[in-house]
């Protein structure tokens, strides 16, 4: 698998990142043998980046990843995260230190490569929202203390929330990585969108990250599963998924995903999920693409899609026409 330089870190990471979250569910609710098999397959096939969080399965993801790795991190990159609640803000340094220590215990590691903040920035309509000044004044110094202690090599954050705040954090110089929401339905991190486009406008954040030496991790590239074109959920995955970035709901996102089916029928990709993954890697500013999985087969399909490389210019032009239609389209009566 293709490797890419990850921002200014000096790390080389695979084009595909193994997501250990609850949306896919393998690493939170799957059988241990299936988890171990998937991790081993990923390593054997050039996937060297594994992303987890303390909140995934209330620590289960980290525990399962730690068991599967068994302390063998040779050649791989591991990242985890902490999310702060309102009650944690009176002792940010203590909370993040305790969280990372617990994560390291579950992971069976003495450090992680990247420690990331897992909060929404500047959006009062989301829970566990932080103001950008709280991150700059309180969170970053706490994170830097952990880095100085050797418990993490680099600092990162999940770029969810107010676009101006996200741009400010990318440019502040403290963070080396950012998880950026980017998919066929929410393309604004990669290119300009009309003012009436029905999704958050992230203001081409991928280019901003690249210009500031921040490694980008594309997340929700399958729109929480909506890009499968089906509302059906795997038994291991989250039973319901709220869209992130899309100003709709899951059913509407599935309907919009199906509007890309003519590209599959024309042979640009074998299925919608392949089209979605190859769309995001067509943007050279995106370093790596994170995929959450329920089965080894889903991981293998994702790796195959990424290995097929970017979409053609013809396919990308057709995609932009479909996306342009979303800005002024009328939804079917049963979705409106």
C-alpha cells in the first residue's frame, strides 16, 4: 500500500488507516479472534496506522487493540483520544493525564504516537463543546506536558465544529494532526461549495492543514455508512448514526448517496463504497483515509479500493455535477 508523509511529523503512514471506532464495531463488539485476524491482515498488507479512543466502547476498543498488538508496535503508528466534559474543565491537566494513563494501560504501551482532542469546537448545538480559547489556554499546555513526559510523540485534534475555530487550531502550531470530515456528501474540506450547499462549510481545511504541516486524517469518508446506499446496519455497528457535517439525517444521506449510482453503473467503481473511498484519495492534500469496519472482508474491500487509486478526471467531473444538484434539490416527499 502507498505510504504518505504525515505532515511535519516525519512519520510515514499508509494511505488507509484502520479505524477502531464504534460505528463499524469490530474493535468494540467483535470476537477477539476476528479482531486479531483483522489487525494481523492489516499489518501484513501495508496498513500501519491504527486509530482508537478511550470513548470507543468505553475502553473496549483500546483493550482489544492492545491485546491484538501485544506490545509489538514495530513499524506502526497508534493514536488515541480524550474527550472532555463540562465537569472536566476545572482540572483539564489532571483529566487528560489520567485519561492517557488509562489508555496506555489498556493499549499495553508506554506511549502513543498521536494523542488527540476529541471534542466539538465552538458549536453550542453539540454536547461537550469547547471554545477555541479553552483549547489554546488549557488543553494544549496539558497535552504538551504529556508529550514532554514521553507519553505521546505528537498532538492532534478532531476537526469538528465551527470552521473558523478549526482553521485557527490548524494554524496555531501546536497540533501535528487533524481528523477532518470529508466525503462525497460533505466535500467542503476539499473544495469550495455553494453558499446553499446542505452541509457544513469547512473552508477547504485540507489545504490549510497541508500548508501548515498538519497531517490530515480523512474521517467519516463513508458518511457513517450512508455511502453504502442502504439504511441497513451491521449487527456489530452502531444501530443508528447521526450525520456529521451533513445538515440532514441518515435516511437523507442514504438517498443522496444513491444519486451517485450512475457512476458505478458507468464502471468508474465497482460499488458506492469504492467510489466514496477513491473520491477522497483523489485529493492530494489528504494524507490518509480512515475506515471503520465490522468485518475483515470490509477491511479487505477498503484496501482494494484505496489500492486502485484516485478516480479519473471524468468521474470527478460527474461527481461535481451530482453534488451541485444537492444545493438546490427538492427531497422526495417521504424524506422531506
